[in-house]
C-alpha cells in the first residue's frame, strides 16, 4: 500500500487517529496534521509561483 501525502489523505488519517484518542495516536495525529499543512503550502506555492513565471 502506497503512503499518500495528499492533503485529503492526511486529513483522513488525522480524523481516524483523533477518534482513537490514545496518547500515541494524538501524537501521530499532530504529525499528520503537520504533513497536511506542508502539503497544502506546497500546492499553494506551486500555483502562485507558476503564475508569475
């Protein structure tokens, strides 16, 4: 199974981890949320940088 860093995939994993509610799952949810924010920032920068080239 391939691991996806797409924003929607990160958010799905965050939701699942938050529902688990364990200390470890909350830590991993925070990490997944960070991955999602970074993926969204990458999408945004790619769109805006190409617009100015």
